C-alpha cells in the first residue's frame, strides 16, 4: 500500500493525479520524510519547466489581481498539527538549499573593466568559507556563463593540452572558457592558472583552477579578445600569481 | 596595467575567495525576482497581509504564472482567468508557505500549475483539446520593458531545451501529456496502452532526470 502511494510521487509533482490520489499522497507525505525531500527536488524542477513559459501577462491582469486580493481574506498560518496536510509543498525535510539554488542560475556575474588595460578578467568559482549553498550557486552561475559562451554563435573550440581539455572562445561574449576532463592534479600546494598573452608579450592573470576529484574542471575568463595572441596555463602557488612563476604546462596559440 | 585590479577579482572554483571579491564590483542592480531569498521574504510578508510585498511578488512571478497557464489552457482569456485565480490563491494561502520547504517560486508555480490543470480537466471540451492542440503556443508579443533580460530568457529556454533533450522520447512524451496537457497518470497509461505502474515510473524517472540535469535541490 505504502509502496503504491510512494510510486505516485512523480505524478503528484506534475499534478497527474486525481483528487483522491492527491489526498492519499499528501497524507502519506506527512509521514514519509524521504518522499518530502524527493518531492521538494522534483517541484524545483517543475518550476524550471514553468519558467521557460514566462511571457508578459496582459496589462489588465495586475489590476484585477490587486483588486481581488484587497477583498480576499487570508488563511491563517497552520499550526504544527495541521502542517502535515497543508499546502502544496511537502511538510518536512525539504532542503533549504532548494530555495537558493533555484534562482541562482539567474544570477549574472558582474562585469569588470580595467580602465588602464584592454583586458578585464573575471574568474568565477567557489568561495572560501562560504556555505555549500553559496558554492552551489557559484557553480550554477559559472555553468550558466559557460553555457552562454559555448553556445554563442561565434564560439570556437581549440585543444588545450591539459588532460582532455579545450578552450572555447567567443568574441561576441568577450569570454574564453577552459574546460575538460582527465586533468592531472597539480603539484601539492599548487593550482593551475590561466593567462592571456598579448601581442606585446605581456601576460595577464586569469583565474586559477584545480580539477575536481574526477579530473574535470571548468573555468572562465571574461576579456576583450583584441590583441590576445595566446592562452597559457601554468602551475602557481595556491591563490595564483601576478605573473607566471613556472613554465607553462599548456598553451593555445590564437 | 597588470596585477592589482585583476588579482583583486580573481577567484577560483571550489577553493577560496579573495576578500571583497567581484560581487562587490560592478554588480548589476538587482532586478525584481532575481533573488530566491527576496522572493521568499516577499511571500512570507504577503502571508501577513502585506499587499505591497505581494505586488512585488506579482511583478516577479506573474509572467511565469501567466505563461504557464497559457501553455496549459491555451485559450488567452481562460489563461488570464486561471492566472488571476492562481495569484489570488497565492495571496490567500501565503501564510502556509515555509521557506525551509523549498523556493517561493516553486511553491507559487505548484499552485499555478495545479490550478491550470484543474481547469483544463473541468473543461467540457477537454478530450478534443487534448487531441487537437499539439503545437506549442506562440506566446504573446512582449512589451519591451517587460523583457527584463533577453539573455536570461534565452538561457532559461536553452536550459529547458537541454534538459528535455536529455530525456528519452518516452519520458518527454509522458511529461508533455501530463505536465503540459493535464493527463492523470491513469489517462497516460490508457492512452499509451502501458501498465499504470509503468506510467507512474516513467513520469517520476523523467522528473528525476530533469532535476539531476538541472541540479536543482534534491
């Protein structure tokens, strides 16, 4: 019986249930923390589906809604006892991370410009001392930006000799992305750093990065491509350097 | 020209932050509805009767509520009615929202989707509607001032497309018929000629794959 109710979770998340099934599942929810947690995740996913449908509402809608709420009494908050049965969201156990993760994808990274230089560098990534939620946000924001670059109409890809890796450049997006797999671990206490080499030989510091435990990595730099002649990767002490301090481990000539 | 300006902004993935990192520099002004914590706060305040908070919430979410309703019920007038009902319902039961349960956006969209699906099912012509409306609606002409961020919208659409593309054709079909067209799991099973358990599992597998692909909360 319980097994059957549990199996309804996907259907419940997309409202593919009859009123009786809905009631049955909701009463099950209060007693099943696993279901509550899983449902919360599925509902965040359905919210993503919904967002893709966003369109400008008719101008009249707002006036109608605001007028309506002015004469609509509100339900009182539920007490602990009725929470289990209340509302479309699960009663217990949903991760607080879901709230922030859901919108973090919409965050835009700030754009930087260096007045004196033609190169603006924006490295994106995790934060020390930040919560997992924030880190997750950073990663999602990075993934978003990476996707914008790699899907740009003028994006082009070049091999980067660092495991199975490549650089993707887009003039239109003024960005370059380095990503790949099977990236070797840097020396202890070191991490990789990306540099852009200009026509005059000067090198500008880009983001530092290190592979994940599975060898994958992804980093991105925002810059004006004008005058860039190469991208170089070196190993640098943790935190990166102002100028390269070691020989390059990978290079891409433009 | 080198060094200081850039190094202050440097961050790398997964390890550390430079104090005063790039968030503080040149960040775009925050736009309505961009921030989950802000939406949660607005919804909580709405639940306490704060109409101004609700109005801000409206500005952030009404476009999605309306678009979703339009996609599901098809008819523009009906869509507006459904969106109105859903948004007023949000106001009515806002006090039940608890931020630790999930995002305000997901909570609102759950209400909106349910309202739209219930309306579709109650329509007399439901059966015909299901058979005759295959194509996605073309959307309304958006007012320029309401297109807050085209890039953002494009990215959202691309993200959804990519997520849906990662599903199997059978999973996509299951979501198309349920989430977008309002079939119950039993209707799905019968229309596809598959066992009920298979239908339930297919919907669930599809949603799990989307969730994992999008890396929203689990």
